[in-house]
C-alpha cells in the first residue's frame, strides 16, 4: 500500500517535470527548432491534430523552419494555426510548403521570454507541491487507520519530501539552462 502511494507520487512528479520540459522546449530562443511549432494544434478536417502528425518539420538553416504538409491542401490551415498560436513568428506559404523565418529576439522580448519560462516553472513547482500534499495526506490517513506504523509513516513522509526536493531542483536546473539559452545573443 505504502509502495503504491510512493510510486504513484513519483510518477505524477515525473509527468509534471516532463510537461515542463515540453513547455520550455516550445519557448523561442532565436534559433530555429522544430519544437517551436510541432505541438501547435491544427484543425485538420474537423479533427484537432498536432502539426508534427500532419507535416514534416525541418530546420535547413539556423533561422528557418520549413514545414512540408503530407496533404498540400492543408497548408492554409497550418498557416492559420501558426498565426493563431501567437508565438511571435509569421509563416510564409508558397503553395507547396511553409517557410517560417525566425527573427532575432530583441532584449525586451528575451526578458519577456525569461519571465514566461519562470511562470511556467513556478506553475509546475506548485503542481509538485500539491502532489506532495496529496501523498502526505494519504500516508497520514493510512497510519490513522492502522495500516502502517508511525515509523513507516515518518519514513514515507521523508521519502516524499526527498522526491519533491529532487524534482524541484531538476525544474530549477531546466529553468536556469533555458534562461541562459534565451539570453544568449
């Protein structure tokens, strides 16, 4: 029972960390990278689809993303979805493929991106703390109902706190690396 609580807690914390990694990967750093656009949702014939599922995304140059749709008739939908994503890039559709030039980031925009990264990281820190709180509540109620001893409870609470600290440290490291990448000219 106690192992189940700890495993579930660890799993949930790992998912929060993975979510943060995906979110930070999608933040623009001034360099072209497929992750900037691959998770954009396109309304493809009434079905929301991720861009990477309906097109090939490549970066032939450091400041250019090229999107080649599997179905050329969907280029207009892809173009609209990129504009609607509001990520500060403007697609150019030539009828065969979409070119997305990545403009140089201004100092002001870089600072704004760092703030966005910080907000996203803080949201996931809060999620980790909520997961910790839920796990602690489950452990304490298990002890009250007589399923585990006080020593087991204390050990489990300590394990949950260690896991929380590790995940928050990983998130802080991810944020620091992303801030450095964004501020790099």
